[in-house]
C-alpha cells in the first residue's frame, strides 16, 4: 500500500506499448459535474507547464487505462504513449515540446480495450515551465534506506549538529525551551474520548469534542516529534526517552477510535504525521519489538487514510481535508517505506 502511494501521486507508471484487442464500448466522456476536476488538458487549452497533467473521467469496470499524445489528430505519429495505467490520471516523466498537440485515452476491463476517446487538442507555448514527473522507481530510490527520512536525511545530521552553535543557534534554543517545558511537565497520553451516544454531529458539544481531540492529539504528538528532532541535533537522552515514552503510549490508542481518520480526520491527520516523524527521528532508539508495534499501528491508520483518498481525490479534489491528508499520507509512506510492505 505504501509503495502505491507514490504511484497514486504520480498518476501511473510510464509504459510504451499498446496491445490491440477487441474493443468494448466507448469511454464515458460525460462533462465534469460540480465538485469534479474534469478532463485535462481541455480542448484547445494552452498549458502553462510541460508536460501537462492528463486527467479523464474514471470509467466503470476499468482495470487499467492507456493514453497517447501525438502531433496529428489521426495519431499516425504517436510521440508519447502510456499503457497499463492504474489510475485515470497520468503525469509523464518527460517534457513535451513547444507546439500544438493532441491526446486521447482508453480503458481496459481486464480482457478487452475500449475504443479510443474523443481527441482533445492542447498547446505547449514558448516559455512553458518544464515539470517532468520522475518515475515512481526513481522517486523511491531517492528515499534513504536508513533513518531519519523526514525533513532531514542521515547524511545531513552531522552538519545540523555543527550548525546549532552557529547560524541555527536561535532556532535550536527555541526548541530547547519547548523541550525543557515538556520534560518538566509531560503532556497527557490518556486516549481521547469518543463522541457520546446520541450526540448530534455539528452540535456545540460535538464540535467541542471534535476540535478538542484535534488540539489534544496535536499537543502530545507534536511534543514527541519535537523532542525526537531536538535529540537528533544534540543527543539529549532525556529528550529521547520522553519522546519514546510518548510515542509508545500513543501507539496504544485504538487506531479505529477517537483519533482514527474516518472517525475524526482532524485528530487522525496530526496523529499520523507526527507519529511518522517521531518514529523516523527515534528509529535507532527503538527496539525491533517497538518498531513492529509502530508499523502495525500505522499500517491500519495509513490504509484507512489511503482508502478514503484513493482514487476519489484524483477526480474530486476540492475537499480541503483531503488536500491536506494526501500530503500527510506521503509522510507516512516515506517514513515506513520498505517496512510496511503492502
């Protein structure tokens, strides 16, 4: 599942061959409804980046998609093709030259391919920003095999440690002030409460608990992540131990409970990203048993968030919560890449 995160963000993996099979029905090209992203590039669109992102309506019964780009509307000279795409969106790993272009898509039901969609034209103007999207394998290869992986890489740690006595000193001192307060008075790790039975969604009591659980979760999980990060900088054992205590205490919370993403995403989002940060910062301080415990928890929490976002967010991207959540899910995917194998 966590490897799929990268494929979802990229909109698929580049393939360059198409299989000719019996065609099924034509694709559904119903225009976008309220709240939907719509086809892109649209007919005659002048894009601002190269390559543009290609998006089309998800097709009922589709198991994969294919798309082509050509200089001619008859596609006798296809210059870019992608096949066996998992999603109904695709970001090519190479630029498309200045000029007028045409694109189309089709889908497979696992046995046959549909007919091709309508042909849409677009123009890449002079000066379009070059933004080729790396292949999933290339992106994943850039992630360190060891930890930490978020905000700081293993090879950067020594430099940061040297700089806390120089240009980073004011920032470091503010971190120390925060950490010392938490050492003196650690935040509570009691699991947040569920909504009372019969509590009306949107009511004042409901909103108080909904937002209160977000603030409560942020407080304890931010403390853990900040303590762990500061430990990376200065090796303070007190900070590391308290961060670990907080992390493992919060790992005991029910992943489908009050801080589950589906139950209360405002509490679930900060839990997931702060937990991932603390885990990667403290990785070398955790036993194998503790790492496994963290991985098991984030497998459940990450899958829940992934199931909510994928694939709907590619076609219905206007939810403010979802637009935050996929960034945070990316942190989970990076921190646990290769450790949660789904």
